[in-house]
C-alpha cells in the first residue's frame, strides 16, 4: 500500500521563483469525502487519477495512475466539481529533499503553499528561508477544501 507523508507550509516572498521553472497544473475532484478523495489532474501534457485515504496527521494512503490526457480533460470539464484548482508548481531540490511550491490561480489567487514529502513522520529536513508558518493540519489549505471555500472568500480569516 502506498503512503504519503507530507508537510505543508505558507511561503514568504517570491525568491523561490529563481530556483525552478513553473508548470501549470489543473485538477478537480470526483469525490471529496474525507475517507476517500478521488482527484483528476493534468500536468503539462499528462493526465493522472489519484485516490487518497483519510488524513492521519501528515500521513495518508495514496494511489496514483497515469490516464490518457483526453480522458483527464473530459473528466475535469464534465464530471469534476467546480471550480477547478489551477496553479503553477515549482519543484525545487533543497538538501536531501524536494520542495513543491504551489502558486494558486483563479479563485485562490494570492495563496502560495510549499509541500515536502517525507519517508517518515519524524524525518528531519532543511527549511529554505522562504518557508513560513506550518499549516499541515489546517484543513482550509487542503486542495479539496479550496474548491468549496476558495482563498478569495476568506476575507477576515487569519492566514
């Protein structure tokens, strides 16, 4: 069984942009139930179907499969909940790890998050100076929730 161990952080400034080239991501959800999330994603010219189990802190089950790009576009346009998540992703090697910085577009414009995948929950890692507050356990920052309660609607909420 595949496991995902991921920690999520807010990003300070935009110095991360000098470290990588952005790739456009479009993604939507066929199921957003906390016990099972089913996501469709287009990354460049590739399509993916991902099934994730319930979050247990920074860990959860995850299965990802390549699907034909035409199928991915059709699923996003016709079957996924809207609004879709659109974002630019910067993939940045840092120390022994890879950071993924997501710069959100559309209704989530202004939100920038960084994620790091780990092999163990207690694994140590180096934080770049552009890494801000950790938001790993905050459900507002889950992509699934950003479709229902986009960042642009947060108004008076503290981030």
